[in-house]
C-alpha cells in the first residue's frame, strides 16, 4: 500500500472511530442482529428500518477496535437509502476488498469512502474486525436476528 493510501486509511479510520456516524440504537427498527468477534472482543448491534425493500435508516452500537467501529460507521453511511439488492452487492464488493485487496473485480467508484479500508487485506487478523458489521447487517436484513460470530466459517 502506498504511503498516500496508508495516510488516508489511518485518517479515515481514526475519524470514524472517534466520531462514529449513525451510532446508537434506532427507534422504530424492524430488523436487528448482534455480532461478536471473540478474537478481538468486538461486539456490535446493527439496527435497520427496512421499508418496501429499501434501507430507510440504519444505525449501530457496540464497542470494539478502531477498524471495527470505523467499518460500521462507514457501512451505515454507505447503505442508508439503498435497496436490499444494492446492499447485497456492496457487501460482496466490500468483502472482496478486505479479503483480496484492490483488484479488477472491484470498481472503487462503487465503494466510495469504503475504499479507505482497502489496506485491511494486508492484515489478515483485521479482516474479521472490518467485516463484522457487514455480516451482522446481512443477518439483520435476512431477518436472521440472533448473534453472528466471526468464528462461523460463513463470515470468513
């Protein structure tokens, strides 16, 4: 990762960790799920207000490392107003970004500010931190509820 991207990564992660967007319980949520990363201790709750197949509002609460909190904050900003199909596509592209790194399978324009987390793939132990909120959101949208854990093979 070049130094400009590393600087952006650090700046965005720290900003979203210190001042997370869409943080707190969502009144009127009709979908939710819990997430837990036992390796890092990250715990997250994702609340979604889904209306006619679109994410009208999305919020999160919990505690965790800087990457986990920043990823949840960036995710909620990216998904607000998106249809479920768009959220699924963004989940897939983000997952490729953090597991394989930037490549020809991913259009950075589709990811917007999420590109700031592109450096995570270089640190395999941090991939679960970055993807926890996303797997939790996916469970909430599928109305799965319950608790998602990063130790489930489906979340790797």
